[in-house]
C-alpha cells in the first residue's frame, strides 16, 4: 500500500474493508495506548507502581518511552490527515459520521417489448 501511496506502483493491492497498512496502524495504536497507560502510571506514581516502573526500565526510561509514544500518536494523526487529503474531501463525511453515504441512481423502468416492433 505504501508503494501505491508514493506513486511507485500504479495498482493498489487488493483489500477488503481495511487494507493491510490500515490493520497494522490500528493494531499499533491499540498497543501504543496500552503502552501509554503503563508508562503513564510508571511516571505518575513510580513508588506505588514500582513494578511498572521496573518493567519500563526505570523512571527516566519510562518518560522516554512515554514521549516516543506521544510522537507516534502525532505521526499517526498527520498520516491520517494526509490520507484524507489524498482520498478527497468527499470522503471526509464518512470519517466524521462513521458511515458512508452512497448516492444510488434510480434504476431505469423496465421496458416491455412488443412483438410488432421486432418485425
């Protein structure tokens, strides 16, 4: 997907509702959220949550991990904004509302054929 987004490959890879890059990104955000909670608790109460502080490599390393995760959130946000711009603003409504608006064209009326016209 990255090669397609960078205009190196012309054909987009096959996808369902979410492509592989989106699945990786959304899974990473969930893992990052868990990491932020753990490092945040280790920074907030390092004595009470000494086991979390130890797990993070100490107070100072927990602060570094927390900062790195924050940078990851900012990058995730910026990439999302870039993707919205590339996809076009017409898709922006589905981002806000959570559902996609599909404009269906009315189906043409069924035409009946006369045998007289065929002759």
